[in-house]
C-alpha cells in the first residue's frame, strides 16, 4: 500500500468497533465489514480532516466515498492535491 493509503487504513482501524489487525486491512473490503459504524464514519471525517488539513465538502460525505479504504483514499488524495502523495 502507498503511504497515504496506509494512513487512511490506520484511521479506519482506529475507528472500527472491533479493529482487525493492521495486516488484515484489505483496501477493497467494505468499511462496514471492517466494523466501521456510521458514528465511526463521522469520526473518520474529523480524523482525516485534522490529519491532512482539509475539509470534506458535504457532497463528498457519501456511501460511495466511505465504501472502502481505497475509495476513501482516492477521495482524500483528490481533496488534498499533490501534497497527499
């Protein structure tokens, strides 16, 4: 995994109700299957905004964006621009 995806995956792991081991985080697994609830998604928004110093626009907080680590990483990369890796 690239460094940005590793950072996003770690944030997901911290917000999961029963966190899987870091080595078990498949970038294409559904966040819900990893134990991330709707409350966990809200926490992820805050965590990622603080970590990468950007704001999620309202239209980016969707089930499609928060489906997998990969979809979330792709959105963070887009919102942060080139400095995100």
